[in-house]
């Protein structure tokens, strides 16, 4: 769908003034009455220009969209974001300068053309006050954020992060563990991860993924350096200290541009109130911009915290060692999580992941086949979703199991739900590309991987594994091999993909060596087994036949 330019009689005055601001219509520049430039994104300036052409009149949404995006299809969200951007620049949190008229459009309440500003004498002070208000609002609004927490290890960062948009960005750093007894930081991570997940639910501001912000664990805090490396405007950092049954959590918000402190608070609670503390931090941050989160505080107790601790420990094990042994450790710790609190979702999520790994890599085949592993994993994932329907990771693992079962429509729908629950989880974004690659939507998968890397500058190694598969699908095997070699260590589970890429390039010896490593954990794999398991799943035209050919080159038995 395209739009043609509207028939709007744009009779521009050279300047339009409104409440201490001046808009230069010819250059589409916003300034204070003192002449100081005010930052405004180009599309937002275009929207303001159209409103300024008809001051004090209601301009319909359709007219605005036709004027600003005449030959491009965009949704109403694009216009909504521009209006929000204009209001932020003007400090118009009461929507007095730019009014919304439901089902009709927007109106710019400008001063009469040619009239002197009735507050001209107070102009400099007014502008100064409004600037102060805008600085306050921007500093806090970023905390209700969008975009992916993740569960796997990060690689060494090599290049400056890509700014995906002009949205303000925030990073939540790992909370320092000040406990007198060693706790390996897992509960500290739980506090920070919970904040990341909750703040990222908004689609207006961006939160850096956990993989990248946690890269700064145990490092001295150089706020401006971290801000530059992550490409963020604000940092939230803090600490937790456990002493017996008491938990003390501190948090503070920093401006990454100059290192200044914008907000701080301390919470002293019982250990079982971990999740309540998280929620209070989020509420405080939301209140800083006049927004309140109107939902009941989550119930929390010591058993739930113990279950989370076991779960995070298991996740750390599979993150360190993606192998049959690592999966078994994850399963054991997940069972302990269920024992600690059978009414918490954490242990069931871990068990679902462990059975999904068994199904994909053929681990523990002597005990159960692929279908049985997927069935068990699905049961645990469904249990987790029933307990915690708002937990993005529960939906994530269920989507992965749908994918392996060949239920692609259900998988893609479940991935969409998981992404909506936690847009900053880069692992979920990249995980969703399994289903896309199986059905042949390769370019879409590559774009999604790149997007995930953009919000996660310290993205984990397995993103390169996934990119290797995507580039193999495009038959660009040189680039696929280069992607795989970016991994700091290629785990056993990834050696099969590496073997296929080497076979694609004619590197028969390297292909055989890589496959031999993979088969150490998956001795029962064969050509007939892979074809049987994937023929209903891997439906991208020609892909499975090509894969089978490359597995033969690598030496996989018939």
C-alpha cells in the first residue's frame, strides 16, 4: 500500500511559536526562544512541520501519514511514536501543546501568528524550566523499556553496538553480591534479570540484553565508558546482601553521558521477598515519570527463591557445557528446583530444556527416543506456562519444542508471545529463527539474528552457530564457516553444523573430524534417522536433501 501526498494547503509562516519554543518552518528546526536547538528526529520534525502548517487546527491522522510517509506503508505506531517524541522534546507531559482528539487527529496549540509571546519577558526562565523538565523526563522514561534477558554466555565484544533507532536506551548492570556467604551471584542476577524483563515490556524505549550488560560483572564502574561501549543513555546498577533471612538490595540510576546520579534507593526485606523487592524497584522507576504499575505485588517466599537459585545454577551449567553432561547437570538441578518449590515455574522450565536438548542431539537415546523426549519436554513446558503464563522463557522453550515436533504454526505463534512478553530477550529472538529456517524464510531469519545482535552487543557464541546455519541455507558456506569460527569455543552440539559446512566447501577431512566430535555424545545418529526425524520439519525446498548429502560426505553412517 502506498500513499499519495495530501491536498493540504501548506501556507507556512517563517516561524511558529508555542509556549517558549520556536519552530523554524523552512528548515524544520525546533528551538527555544533563546535560540538554542532542541533535538528532534527527522520524521518527528516532519510531523511537527505539518501540524505547524495548520496551527490550532485538528489535522487528521490520515493527512499526517500521507504527508510524512507518502510512498511507504507504515502503521499508526510510527505516527504515535513521532507525536510522543515531539511531546518529550517540548516537555509537554500534560499534552497541552500537542493535543490528541480521539478518532479525529492532533492539534498544535500555537501562539497567534505574528503575535508576541505573552510570556516573552519570562521566556529565558521558562525555557530553562522546560529544559530541566525534559531532562528529568528523558532520564526516567527510558526505564520503561523495550527490547531481550538471556541465558547463555557472552563472547568478547569486537565492534561498537549498532543503534537500532533514536529511542533512548538503558542497560541494567549485574548487581554486586555483598553477602557474607558465597552465593555465586545467582540471586543478584535474579534481581537484575527481573528488572530487565519487566522494563523491556514497553515498546517505546530499549533495554540492552542481559548478555551484554552482564559483561561488566566484577569490573570497576566507568559509567561513560560502559555507556559508549553499549551505546546506552542510562545505566541501572546496584547490589544485594544476604544476611541470614534478611535481604538488602540497593539500586541507583546513572546518566551514562556524564556519570551523574539520577535516583537511588535501598530495600531491606526478608529473603522470601526477593520478587517483591524487584517489583518495588520497578514501581519506583515508573513513578519517576508519573506512571504507576497498577497490579498486585507478586507473592514470594523463601521456597520460590530457592527454586530460582537451583534453576539459575542449572542454566549456568548448560551455558558452560552444551553437551550430554551439561544437559544432565541441568536436569538434576531442575529437579531440585521442583523439590524446593513445586508451585514455581523454574524447575519445569529447566526440565523442558533438558528434554528438548536430548531430542535435538540424540542424547540419552538408550532411555527414550526423540518423540518421547519431546513429549516429556512439552509436558514440563505446559506445566510452567500454567503456573506462570507471563514468563517469557516458559513460552520460549514451548515454542522450541513445537518447532522440533514440526508444529510450525504453533511454534511461530508461541515465539511471538514470548517476544511480546520480553522484547529485550535476544535469545528468544534468535531462537525463533529455527522455525523460520526450517520453512525456508532464510532472509527473515538473518535479519532477526542481526536485530538481536543490535540489542545485544556482547551477544553469546551460539548466535554465530545460528548464523552459520542460516548462511549454509543460502549456500554461502564460506561466510557460514567464518560465522562459526567467531565462536570462542565450538561446543559438541555445534560440531554437526560445522561438519555440514565443511562438507559444503569440499573440506572432507575437516568435516569428518567435526562429525566425530559430535558423535561422541550421539553415537546412534545415522542418515536414515536424520531423514526420518526431519522430513516433516525441514520443509525448505531442497534443504534436507542437501543436508543429507553433506552428512554423507562427513561420514555419517547410513
